[in-house]
C-alpha cells in the first residue's frame, strides 16, 4: 500500500509537470497573494470604531458595514468559483484583485458613511480570491497532502493579519484614510505578482482533459455528477458554523476592545498582531508535524471540543491581559479546524468541481459574515438582556451564543466522521504500515 501511495504521488507530480505547473513555486506565489490581500483587509479593521465615531454612526453601523460586504460576496463568490472552473484560476484571480484595489481606493476617498458602505459592497462583489485560491491548491495537491497545504495558506493570511493591524493601527492614529490607501497600493503589487509569477493550474488543455474524463466516467451510474451529497452538505454546514462563531467574535472584536478596555487603534492593532503571530506558529509551523504525529481525525475532534471550552470563558475576560490568554486556544482551534474542514470538503467532489464547491463554502462564510456582525454589534448596542432575575450583559450574550453554536459544530462534525469512515482511510493505512515496520524491526532483532 505504501508503494501504491508513492506511485499515486509520482503520477500526480508527472501530471502537474505535463501542464508546466511547479508545485513549490505555485504555493509560494499563492501565499504571497494571500499575504497582500489580508494585509490590506486587516489594516482597516482597527479603524472601524473611529470611522463610525467620525460620522456619528451607532455601534450597529459597524455590523452593517461588515454585513454589507458579506451580502455582496454571498451573491458573487460562487459565480467566481464556477467561472474559475470554466475559464481558469488566474484570470478570475486578477479580476478579483483589481476590484479589491478599487474598493479600498474608494474607501480612502469617502466623505460620507454611504460612500463607505458602497466601497464595502464593491469589495464583496469582487471577493473571489479565496475560493479560487482554494481551488488552485486542490488542483496541485493530492487528498493525502491537501490539509497541510491548505494550512500553509494560513501562513500568508496570518502574516498579513500581523502586519496589517500594526500598520493600520499606527497610521489610524493620524488619519483613518491612510490605511485604505496603503491597502489599495498593495493590491496593485498583488496584481503585478499574479501576472508575472503565477502559473495557471487549470489551463485549457487540462480543463478539456478533465471534462473528457468526467464524460467517460458518466457511463458508470455510481460516479458523482453533482457536488451535492451527504458529505459535502455536512462539511459545508461545519464551514458555516465555524465561520459564524469566528465572525461573531472577530466582527465585534475591535469594538469590544474599545468599549470594554478603552483601547485605541494602536492597542487594537497590537492585540490583533499578537493573535496573528500565534496563528502563524500553529498554521505555519506546527500543523504539518502534528498531522503526521497525531492525525487529522484526532486533531479535528479535539479542536471541536476546545472551541466549546474556550468560549465558556469569553464573558469573564475582565482585564485586557486576559484577552491575550484567550486568543491562544482560540487561534489554535481556528488554525487547525479551518484547513481540515476545507480539505475534507475537497475530498468529496471531482477535480472539475473544486472551484464550484469552494465558491459555495465561501458563499456560506459570507452568509455567516452577513448575520454575525449584526448579532454581535446588536448585543453591544442594546448592552444586555434581563431574563427573570438575571441580567446578561452583551459580553455574556456573545459568549453564550458562540458556546451554543460550538456545541452544534461538535455534534455535526463528530457525526460526519463516524458516518464516513473512508475519509481518513489513509491514516489507518499509515498506522498499519508503521505497525508492520515496527514488527519487522522487532523480528530482525
């Protein structure tokens, strides 16, 4: 079986070479693209409370700004994913990057809350980078290596999330318009890099070859023709719940830091940068050796449980230093859970469906991003609820909501693993191979 896995890997490498795709070079450029994109986005986050304050907008307006971006992404992201399956990854990636750059420029030039709202909607319309990049990685990896490669894109994302808030927070102290201008500039760099460096992973000849393979396979009634099956639906629900929990936390994070601890943009940027460093350590350094040592299945189940426990403590973060402690288990859960669930989704569909299914995954993330900010900032707007003899403040409401959603995520994720044992078949084979090797060594002695 080990020989078969090696043979499959070699065939995949030869297949990529046939279309002149260098896996290492492709991953490097994709990580840089994600870095520049997240750098621009994260520069704006620490500024939201200040922007709302300048225009006299209520707390809920921050939620509306984030949600409007997600609503437009909800409509357009699946379209970009499907178009990338049909016309290739690179042109769609370029269109997305141009739209993102223009939206940041409009944000910097805004003179009213309505122009800011328009810039956020425009950014969502062209937010096709993530599904295309996920599809790109699926193109150049095998099911056995996909989770660790999905984790690697967290390196670029996290580096951007480290540097972005620091620079955005620092510049935001002087003028909140400076970071959007910087973000627009970095989008231009990203566009140039994509044109010059990135190699198309789904060229026309490969699309034709895959299409012919699918047409030939359709003679077998057992083959998949649609992306919609029990595995995909279960994992898309997991994606939605994980995103909903994360966005409830992150969409209100800058406002919570401002209202609960009195943090200015520079402090907010520092907290977000520290969180980014922690995610970088987990996603960039530890994910591959931990998957090799512990296995994807055990890590995924443990992160489900840890997510529940982590948010139980959220209402009791009375001091700023407690936030730094909180983000350690939170970052661990997100850094491991997101690429593992994403990898599991890609294993349930055909190669020519990767862009479409990735588009739907991001679509659900956008839907969660539409709901979550309104929930979180709504809790902050009302200040709390009185239920019977008890008063539940906004921080308790956020924590309780996320604990409930995390428990639901744990149940659905666990049932998915139990009902689809083939998902981690290669881990069982690896364990058997190791056991056989150990037995041989014992016999040799």
